[in-house]
């Protein structure tokens, strides 16, 4: 019995050491990350939260027009939302979307508040309003990305897709589409040959 307990403890210590090592490796700055101040960054990605007017319509857009994948979301309880300064003590649910369902994937987090009246931003151009102005999605096939967006009712605006100007990589195009609330989404990538 003592031998089995000793082996079990040894396995537990090894397992705990592996978990701690993975956590340290994931949180510690590495050579391929830019300096991040005294706290450092635990991830090389930056996630974005978007408050929408109609969660179902927006979820359909991000899935169907852009091709993002929905992954499990989460609830933010009233006390936490208020104490953190996220909302005026209003609980909410966050639906999460990723371009690839992989570790470290950037997350687009959608949420709706049905009992408040939010003010829409002027999204005519990126210079129309201060603040976060657009998302950029790197695509492997601009032609397919634009066609998918069109089929879902989100045609590119202006003359997109347009080639990037001299000084940028050749053969790369940019197209802008709008989500149901008018937020700009920038698609960047090559056209299929």
C-alpha cells in the first residue's frame, strides 16, 4: 500500500510539475514576442468584443458571410460585470467566434444588451468616429472570401477588392464589408489563380 501511495504521489508531483512548466512557458515572455512592459503578455493574440443590436443576425453574419467558427461562449454575471466596469451591473452572454479553432486563436466576442439603447457609431469611413474602427481578417483566397460574403448579403463596399499599393506585397488585395450594425471588416489576401 505504501508503495502504491508513493508511486501515486510521484506521478502527481510529475503531473503538477508538467502543468506548472506549461503555465510558465505559456505566460513567460519568449524570444519571438515583443517586449510587453512589466506584466508581459500571456498570448500573442488580441481578442475583440463587439456589442451588437441583434445577436442572431450578427452571429449568422460572422459565421456565414465571413466563415468564422463559433466556439463555446460564456456568461458574465451581474456582479462581475458591474464590479469590473464592463456594464452597469447588467449580466450578459458572450458568443465567441474564431477564424481557426486552434489554441491561441484570436476571438471575436459578440454580445447583445436587450434592455438598453446603445448609440450606433458613424461607420461611413474609418475616419468618421474615434475608437476601434475595423477588424482585419487575413484570407487565403480573396475571390472565395468575397463570393462567400456576397452570398450572405455582404457585398464589398466601394471598388473592393483592390490591390495593395506599391511597397506592400504584390498580389495582395483588400476588400471591406460591413456587419449588420455597419462595423467594417477588412479582408486581406491574394486572389485565386
